[in-house]
């Protein structure tokens, strides 16, 4: 079952990637807001247990703090995407300011050059920024949002919801961040086992 917000987003912003078309039973696990020195390695260990690959949309400020983690992620054949330099809200700033923050990430190094992936923090991006970035990036959204960042999240209900909304081609959002740490550690292992049981391949974008 696809959720309501996926249909709204797909209708209003069809040039963005909300799901992946595939002839096989596959999903795409994504992790936003890292890298984090404790959580990012833990996520990769959990993915290894089920033979999964993921995509890590990283914040430039966190790369500056923990640059060694970028190579660790890449060396394990996960994808890396641009999540802006400062995790900015695209509806609260001009396109010029927003695009500068995206470029500041790129100026750190060629972290995103190999994959050409961008995800707007909070899902907030304006039309001018979309037009400017479309030539260099695949702008990746999602159709399954775990909401692991919520302090008041009912983890059991969230687990049922994300399993129910998962289908072939789904792009699922988790967060390898301090804010999401508690919920992530409860949600991710069980969800990975669900995917394995159901016969999903788990690939990087």
C-alpha cells in the first residue's frame, strides 16, 4: 500500500525520484544526516548481516568532523549522496543560498561525484533549485518514511506501518543520527529481517 504523501509528492514534483522501477523484488534503504562515529558503523554492521547495501545521504558538516567514515562507507560498496552542507531548510531561504549550501558540500571533495545523488533535508526544495540541480543530480525522495527521528514515536506501530507500506521499488528513509539513535536501533534490525523473510533484495541507489 503506497502512502498518501507519496502520491501528493509524485503528482506535484514528478521529476524527483520517489520510487525505483524494477522488474525484481528489491528495495532501497537510505540513511540521512550522518556520518556519525557510532551509529553509521552500527548501521553498516546490521546491513552486513543480511547482505544489504544502502545509500547514505551525508551532511557536509558531519563529513568535516568525521572524514574517515566516508571512506569506510564507500569501501563497503554503499552509495553516498549530498544532503547539503548544513542540513538547511529549502523553503526558508533563497535558491541562491540553497544552491550555495549544496555546492559547499561538493567543495569538500568528490564525495557525491561518483553517484550523483542528492536528497533535500526535510524534503524541502523549491522549483528553481530543482531545475538547477537536475542536470547534475538525481534528486531522491522516498515513499516510505520511518519517522525514526520522532521522540514520541510508537516503535511497534511504526514497524507495522513501514512493513505495510513497503513494496518492490520502495525507497525507505532512516537516519543515522544521534536524534534517531534510539528508534533506529529498535526499528532497523527487525525491518531488515522482515525484508529478508519476504525475499527482497536490498540495494544501494
